[in-house]
């Protein structure tokens, strides 16, 4: 199979079949960078409204750099994988201070920015700067595994190196931006994980897996491990008409987001004992644990939780940031302005529509 044959078929198909996506209407490196970060592990249809709102709120790298971390996380709320937002913000500030406010076109400089790995750098360099750099994301990996019949686990380092080499060997000089987007588009819309649409694929005649009838079994998928499950508690702690929020420390899971404080249940603990212990350790306060407000199930990438949220009354102790970055008493009608994860946002919506504050004051 020749590079020219493969790329010409793909580019002709892309010219006729490409979806009209908002980031494809721009060659602004900043806009392309934002899109590529958002599209990591997130489906296109989910990204579109976030992308449009984010660029309306932060239209330039200077605007993003000048924003507060809370504002950036709030704009990202609901999109998940919040380290992406933190890295994007940190990188924007470095671009302003170290690169004169211009996304660097130098591969080495780009790769030194937080959150920009080999794939993201390749996408920015090829699409925004028309440099002849390959890309390898999940969609491209799947296409190459089928076209070249790569029958080993593509996540293995040696196999991944081979796939990068294959991707680089197919790049058409001078047209890499469109070609890379075409390759990703093919994986997203035709060469899908299940039931690939081989009859309409522009490179079906060149695909070794299709020739052997193995397109459904490639790429090789590693067995999925069972996800561990944890019971987690959260306290909706009332005091003088406000509820207590804690801000998670930067870095790590959900870093920088605000939450109803609590934590993971230890063996032998009741949920109520768990919540009281966590609040002592995290904030140095004592509470009276009241009724269960709601129970939520949620899955993260590497584990699952069942979150039990209790209505609580603050009994004693001035809150301290012992196991969190900050804390704040917040009126229910102000909760919407704080960046939260999906589970805490659902609790906040319930809190905003309750009268537990009145009931708690009466009990006191």
C-alpha cells in the first residue's frame, strides 16, 4: 500500500463527508488547542456546547491566563477530567509570560507545556501550523490496527511505537492538517469500535483486517478489570441559613472543585460515624448527623462510588482547612456559582429546593 494512495482516498472522502464542527472553522492555534484538550476522552457532541461557551468566556489565550482558577473550573463544570482544565489554565499563563501570548509552533516548546502530550502537540502543529506531524489517538489507533492488521495489544509500548511509525509514514507532506483530521474522522464515524461501516469506508480495499474478516476483533482489547467500589459520605452542614463547602486541594481527582465535605467509609464504620470522623479530620468541626438527604451512584475511570449525603447541624468548632484547600459558608441560592463535580452539583440542586435550613434551626 502506498502512502499517496491511502492519503488521497482519505482526503477525497473527508472533503465530501467531514462533519461541520466549530473547531474546524478556525486555524487559530488557541481555539484548536482548546478543542483538542476538550476532546480527550470526551465525545464530540458533549464537547460542542462547552467549547462554544468556553471560547465566548475566554476568547484568547490572554483572557484565559487572566482568569481565576475558580472561573476556569466553573466554565469546565460537567465536562469531567478536570486536570485538563487546570493544565490548560497553567499552560495559558506560561504562554503569556514565556511566549508573548502566542501558542508556540516549536514542537519542543509546545511539548513542555503542561497537559500537552505527543498526540495533542501533533494535532496543534499539523492543524494550526500545517507541520508534517502525525497523530495517534483512540480513533487513529483503531484505524491503523485494522488497516495493517496489528494483532497485538496497542497499549503495549512496543506496539504503540510501531503505530506511531505507521502514522508518520502515511502523512502526506503539505496536507497533514486535513489528513490527520480525516483519519480521526474516519475512526469516529466509519471505522467505529463496534459494527464498523466497511461498505462506505474509503480505504476498505486497503484494509488487511477487512480482507481477512477480522475487523470486528481488532484492535485487541485487554480484559477489563472489575472496578473497586467505595461507600462515600457527604455532609450538608447548616449554620445560620448557610451550608458549608470545602474546596479540594489542587491536583489529584477533582482538584480545585468545591464539595459538600465528607469522605470514604472505613471498614467497621457506620456511615454516620464515617461522616463525623471525616469532618473532624478535614475541617476540625463537630456535627449532628441528621436525615439522609439522597444517595447517588457514580463511576469514575478507575473506581465506583455510592455517595450518601446527610443533612447535618454544625455543633462546634470553627472550620479549618486541615484536609482541604479552603472552606466557605454559602447561602443556598449562591451554590450555583461554585464549580462542583457532578455528584455535588446534584446535591446542591436538592439543597437549593429544600427547607432543611428551617427544620434544622427549629431542632436547635
